[in-house]
C-alpha cells in the first residue's frame, strides 16, 4: 500500500515533469549546437582551403578538421542520449560509454604530442583503454547471458 502512494505522489510527478521538460529543452538546444557545429566544420574547411597553396590541407589542418568533426559527432551522441532518456526514462550505459569513448578518442586525435608531458599522454592512454575495456565488457555481458538461457 505504501508503494502505491509513493508512485502517485503529486510532488514526485511534478519533479519528473520538470526533468522531462528540461530534457526537451536540452534536446532543442543540442540541435542548435549540432547545426552550428556543422556550419563551423564547413567554415573551418573553407578557411583552410582558400589560403595558398589552394585546396591543400596540411597535417595540422587535417587534425583541426577531424577535431571539429568529432565535436559534432559527440554532440550527436549526446543528443541521442537525451532522446533515449526521454523515451525510456533510463540511462543507456552503452551509449554513454560510446560517447565517452568517442570524446577520449577525439582528445587522442587532436593532441599535439610535441607539447605534452609524457605522463599526460600515458594517463590519456590509460583512460582510453579503461573506457574501451568497460565498453567491451558491457557489450559482452548481455551476449553471455543470452547464450546461457
């Protein structure tokens, strides 16, 4: 009887509605971030291609462009997280881990290793490996459970 009353609590319902509308607002704002991010990628590419030597990208230009692409892809992943949470009211660990893995991979791609302390590079590698391992395990655990049933 106590459980039924907790589920029908008007205050909790009110708080859930606030969270729900906040998530909708975040989703709308994230769409703006994605659109502006795509415009920024295009503008960055245009700016890099219009300087002499024309239509030639240096390695630094390519890395900067990759970094800009990755930021947009991470924003899309975060948007997907928001949409899934709105639909299911559950945080999907796989998608959150995939987003984290992509963010760490972006960091690895755009690092300027000539200016980095070796301990920082090592720590970044450890974070990348740990995130990748957890992602792998989260994917493998459901497969093992399905094979045992």
